[in-house]
């Protein structure tokens, strides 16, 4: 169980020509995450592999599970939607288990926040990912490694946000 406080956050953003409602609806459709964060991922080393969630838009209290790749390791998550304010804010709280091949299983509690803001003729999507608690501090979260880790996470996260933005544009063109 992840009990050790950490509060390490990363933040990225992307823009879309789609409306805030279209972007929000894709975020709230949990099964769509498998497309923009899984199938369309540019790197097989960091992507969503499976997701079990109810159909339709998620609301506060919706629970779901997922798994994915993290380098050579695999994560297994249990999540709950804690805020769903269409079309502006969507928050997911996640208890994650990273099964590591060469180290102890890492457990962490994450907060994933999507802020969806109107911008000129489209939308700005801001994603904040906060590691709130851990069972131990892995090397990549030690103070000396955090600047490098932040760059790597932000690079991967912005690619997935761009996938979300493009998918929203495709759906709004239909």
C-alpha cells in the first residue's frame, strides 16, 4: 500500500481545433483512452494496454481498471473518477502497481487532472499528473533524478495529449 507522501507533479498541454465539449467527452469516455493513450501511442514502451470501464461518459464515482507498459515493466491500475465538470475539469485518482522485473513492486497513488479550456477557435488541454504517495522512493524519483524524469514523462504525456487532440478533431469533423 502506498503510504509515503511524495507530491511530485508534472504538467503538459496541447491544443485542439475541436470544441471543449468534444475534448471533454473523449476524456470522460474512459474506453476512448485505450485509443489515444494505447493504440495511437508513439512508443510501445509507454502505453495503455487494456482498460475495463463501463460504456458511456464517466461520472464522479465511476471505477475502472487498466494495465500498460512502462519500459520493460507492467503497471496495473485501479481508478475512480473524483471530479467530472463538463466541459472544464475531469479528475481521476489511481492506485497503481508497477510490477518490476528487477526490483520490488512499486505502488503509487496518482491524481490525473485534465483542465479543458476554450482557446480562440478551439481548446487548450492541460494535464497535471501528481504522484501523491508511494510505498518506496525508486531511483527515478530521487531528488537528483527528478529533473531528467520530469522531461521524459512530459515528453510522453504531451504525445498522448496530442493524440487526444487529434482524435477530438477527427470526431468533430464527422
